[in-house]
């Protein structure tokens, strides 16, 4: 395993910071995680809550639930050897069973283990130990660590995943850290760097691609005057519709109310959208149809929707308008570099094609089940700090920074990630 270098600001009192790495053409953000004394690179995901790794000897399946060789799952290690850990104990009579928005699914047993990230060691943390995996791996990650609400965990009563009907919520990693008094403040903070194409050209693993901080703020340059704190969007637990207030509200995702979306040259008003998730596990921004279509048309030349690949494609020499998102009265800008990334394919005229980092998430009204996401495209431009005690999110615009060159070929757009659950 290639160990990540820890931040120089790794620990300040009871605050902990560790660097993130990029894999799969910097579409995944990973960090080092210890299960007992065994170390893995896990995906950092604010759009889900469970922490898991495959068990040594797991069975691999494709997304059609057909058995395939372990190499097809492409984990970065042979898996977690629970029998070799002196700190692992089984949680009997339960099972772990989860599916993600991109079609991946996993199931297995449940246990308690000492889980350590960036020096922050949480004892008796509940984890999933996967023995059946349908996973589109990158050869580096060996699972995932989730940071969303306990209500979004996927442990169930009984030992047969096919019979799951009673969910047993539990505290995810950071909730446990706060409960155990291990951090000085009840918030975690994330800064995702835009991928360096030069680094991608020299290595499949970009070892310095942002930070996650526990009990402190991610150490990157920001524009302090843009800081705004807003409530996390709650949901009606019975209908799963967005709901604010203190009565009858259940929290699942880190969702926020968005007051306005716009872009350079736009003359329309795209109003409130109150169901947008801040998700580090999703590559693109998924916004309402009218916003996505109007934004794509404003490229010069216009970007064209490709439903097969799930992106708007455009020639890489296109001029990109600056996209803006207004939250809590503050307008945040998305660097045009985040809305133009190479796909490694050409059009019929031999022009290199790129994809917009913004895609159609469905109509904002009149449709059930549409979930909108501000993914890595947006998160590259802010520091996002999640307070799990006050149920608030603080966003601050990052100072402009350089993302590197532009001559690297990425793989086909089917690799675009959407890993919220």
C-alpha cells in the first residue's frame, strides 16, 4: 500500500487533520483508515454513513448479480482479516446490506473495531465486513467511510440480507468520535482539491488532493467574507419529503436550501431548490433540468446532452460560463475548470471531447424521487464544515487555486461516480 503523507497540521489539541488522495482519474477521494492494525485506503463519502471493507475471501459479483472473479471488483487489497485482529468483535444476529446510486451493492456481517483516521482512534466502532460485493473498484480503494446521519446506516436485524426488514441505526465514525469526547468541536470539515492533470499523468494515485479535518477546519486558503452557516435540510420521515423546523424532522443527508442558481450571461431566474445534497462521493453536480439545459446551452459552442454517458459533451476548446450557487444569501462561484474535463474521446471531426461537470438531475417540480446533488464539481470551490450537534453547515468560498495542466486523457465517461445511497 502507498501510505498517504499526513498533514503538518495533523493534530492541534484534539483536532485531527489528514490529507486526501485522488484515484480513478481523481474522481475518487481516499484516505488512510486503520481497522485495528490493518490499513486500507477508503473512499471519503459525505453522501452515505457506513464504514466498510471487504472480508478476506469475499465473493465478487457484477452489477447484474452474476459471480465474477475478485479482480473484477478491483479492490486495493485482499481485504480485512477479522480473525487476525485482536480488537474486532462480531455483532451477532445482524447483517450489513447496502446499495449505491450507481448500481453497486454489498452485503456481509457486522462487527465492532477500533477505527483510526488521521490519528483519531474510535474504539468499538460499528463496521460492515463485506462477504458479497458488486463493486466498480479502482485498484486502490478497499471500501468506504461514510460521514452522513445515523439514520442513513444500513445494518439490519437477522443474518440473511434477503430477509431484511428491520433497520438498526448506529453512530457512524465521526458521530462516535464526538460521543466519546475525542474531538474539541462537533464538526468535520472537508476541502477537495480539483484534480491535477499533471499528477494524473504520472501516477494513478494523486497523494495530495485535499483535506478532511475532525474537530477543526480544513487548512486551505479561503475568502473569509463569504462564510455562511445554514441549517441542514431535514426530511419528513413518513414521506421522505424535504422539511425544515424542529418538529417531525429526521436528518439523513447533508442537504441545504439553495436560493438561486445562475451563470455568466444568464437572464433567467432559477429559484429555490430545497433538496440538494452536498456529496463528496459524487463526481458531478446534478441540478434541475431547466438549470442544466440552460447552462449547457450557454457554452460556446453549446454542450450537448448524452444520456448514454450521463454527461453533457462539448469540444474541449469551448468557452465555459462561470456557474454560481446562492446559499444563505451568499453567492458561491464554480471555477470554469470544474465544468470542463477531458473524456479521452473525439467527435467525428477529430476534436477532443470534454464533459461538463453539471448534469440534469430531473425536473424540480412535479416528479417524485428526484434528488439533486452538489458533488465534487461544487465542492472543489468551497470548504464545507458539517456540525453534527447544531445540524448546520458552514460554507466558505476557497481562494482561487491552480489545478495543473490539461493534456491528460481520461477514461470513458462511464466512470463518473454517483455514490450517494
